[in-house]
């Protein structure tokens, strides 16, 4: 019997010819990633107690993103601790003020097909969009990884999600993943892999694929993974990375379940408070008034997302009754959007452009919501208190839906604004 992409990657990491779901394997880690909030300040004491020597500096990546820019002395102290720790251990890969860690490690070439990537953040799974097996682990687990470069994992079963057909105008990968999660449920893929496949997926850009893998964890998945192809090889070549490995699932690989969809039948989707699987077509919630819209995050703050929003907002103004916050997913994207004139379009429409960070997405800084406030966001989570007050409400949709909502001040179908 054949193996899936995930099983092949774990077999390679374990130095075995094959692995099977349910098997527990010791694996070698290719990249160990930490960020400021769940990184050095939490692991340092235990790390030093057990020897305090990194297994390989070249395989350790630290990104300060959750507390940037610091809004309190407490956050500033966390940043200083993280910065000093990286300096003490002479880490060659420390990034600060560049944006959310998941986007940063992609942009700097740390993510490649076939790699095993572990990070102290649940959305580490986003790296699966490039064909890596990437997943989040706890800070305590990370201590062992930093010391030895190894850990154990149970080989997960895989759910195959096939999206065929042509994606209609006004429909995006965010709509596809929300529809998928709505059907699977927020815990329906717990400790399983979501493997995305089909002609609709193959036709996606890297930006769009990363949305799918990023939000796989919202269905409880260990990771979300997509077969690497010419799109991924082309991107990696821009980073100076040649001869990348192509890993694909065997034709006789075993799947726990399979879901099949026709993308041409999809309409814009919205996740409603207070669960990410509380998904409905935009027509079911259209007209719901909001206080704030949020365009950004590691899920949907990439250049293609900003281009879509700018296309909709160009020559228009946002509603006088709302705030519209824009947060590019990285400093590189911010600069590209500025170069293309996108930031001019957005600010002229009335949007406020903030610096790349986790910011309001996780309720840290730069635009958290208050009690009774309603937000339409392009981020990834909408549980109570995620973006500020637990008495607020969060709706999740595509960047296009966010932009259309900004114009009307209430949830709107973006297709009416798209040529």
C-alpha cells in the first residue's frame, strides 16, 4: 500500500522506508521555530537546566511578532528578552518587526517541500502550503527539540479534500477553506492531516494555498498539506533555492475520509460568531452592521489580498460609521504594496494601514475591539475574546468580503464590486 505526502515526509524524518497511521516514530527536525510570546522567555529556564546547548543554530529560527510594536512595558520586556536570547546564542536567523512568523519563515526560504517544521504556534501548519509537514508544539516540547533536534510524533491519518472546477470571480481560497471547515467541523480533523488536492487547488497561487494550510488547524488538523509543483519550485527559485524535492501521495495511498467539491458552485462564505465552523453563505448574513473591518494577518495579509481589496476600494470611500484597519503580512509585502500604489488607494478610501505584526488578530495591540463591537475580519479565528473583548463579535471572510463590508458598513457580498 502506498503512502500520503505526510507519511512520506515523516518516514524520511524518521529514517524509515515507510510509516503507517498510528505508528509512533522518533523524527529529526529540520526547522525549530519560536516566536516572542511562546519562545525564549518560556523555555529558557528548562533549556539551561538540561544543558543549554542548541542542537544546531542553523535550524533554529526565532521571530518576534506578537508583541511588535510593544504597547506595554510587559510586551517591551518580552521583546528585549527574546532579542537578548537570540544574541546570546548567536542565532543567524532572528527576525523582528518583519511580520507574523509564519509568513516570515516562508519569505526567508526556511520552508521547503519535504521538511519537518515544528513551531511554538498552532498556525505553524501554514508551511504545509509548500509541501512541508509543519505543525505546532508546546514550549516544553520545544526544549527537547532545541537540545536534541529530535522528538516523537504519532503518524496521523489523512483526510483528502478535493476541490475541482473553476473558481468563479469573487470567490477566493478563504471561501474554500471556510466551506471545508464548516463541513468537517472545528474538531472534525483532530490529529489528522488535511491534504488539499484537485484542479481548483492546482490553479491557485502560493498566496492562496497558504490560506488553506494556515487554517487547517481550525478543523483540529495536525497540519494542512498541498503537493508541491511548478508554482512552489518557481517561488523557491526566487529565493535562490534550486533542485527542490517533489513529494506526492501514491495513487494507492489510504485516506481516512475524502471530501469532494465543485468550486464553480461556491458563493462567498462567512464564519459567524463564535465558532469558525459556524459557516454560512454571505447572503445569509448580508446586512449585518459592523463597527470595524480588519484586513490582514498571516492568513490573508499577502500582496494578492491587498490587491483585491484595492481593486474594490479604488475610487470609493469606506463607511463613515466604521474603522478599517489594514495590516500587511510582512514588511516585504508592505513595501511591495507601497511600490504598487496599493497603500495610497487604501488610505485614500479611509483605511488605516498599520505595521506588519500579529496585532489585533490575536487581541494584542493596534485595533482590539471593545464590548458590544462587531468586526468583519480576514483573519483565522472568531472565538470569544480572540480580538479583544469577549463581549464583542467576530465574523470571518475573504479580503474581498472585508473590503465590500468596509464600503457599506455592514456585511456585503463582494461580487457586486468586482469587474
